[in-house]
C-alpha cells in the first residue's frame, strides 16, 4: 500500500481575519526536523473543515487520522466531526489528543462524536509515555465500527 500523508488543518474559517494559521511555521520546522525519520516527506496545508471540496481533494479515506488540540471553538466543533468522518475510512480510526478548552465546544464536539463514532475509547494515562502524559490532557481513539 502506498503511503499518503494527510494535510494539516487550521481551524479558522476562510473568512476569518486571521486566516493564515499561526501554527504553520512551527509545523514546518517540526516536519523539517523530523524528516530523516520519515519514509517520505509529508505534505502540509491548511484544511478548512467546512470545505467539502477541499476534503475530497485529499482523496480520503485514510486508515488513521491524527488530531491534537483542535476543539476550542463551539461554532467549528460540528465541522471538525464532519471532516473527521469524511477523512477516516470505515475500518479506520481517529487518534485524538484532547484538552478541554471550552465547555460549549466540548459539549457540541462530544455530542456529534457520539452520533458519528460509535466506539470512543479513552487511552489510560498509564499507557502514555510519561514525558508526554499530562493530567489535563487525554488521548482518545474514535472508530466508526466496533
């Protein structure tokens, strides 16, 4: 199977005044720094969760979608779940690094996840690497099938 690298999302909508994602420079540095350990160079670009054409252009589905620290705006939480659903294969999974940022966004996000991903598993903190396991953050695996 040929490896395909997904693109990176920036949560601001296309009409947002800060449309350029401020994390992109850090992402580029991290990709460059880790390039020697990767089998091929990942591609990166902003992905607008509410843009179905852009999501289709990525040629999903993917077996694994990784997302971290992405739930903090109530008005984009449903769009995020829509994008995750469109990106992950029926037999695939979403690996989600999660920290509560907004109670309102949290409620919308998890309500939508329960409708879309019937299997939601929280990874026990003792299964995480101690250097990266923080009490205030959790890791979840979301699946469409049991």
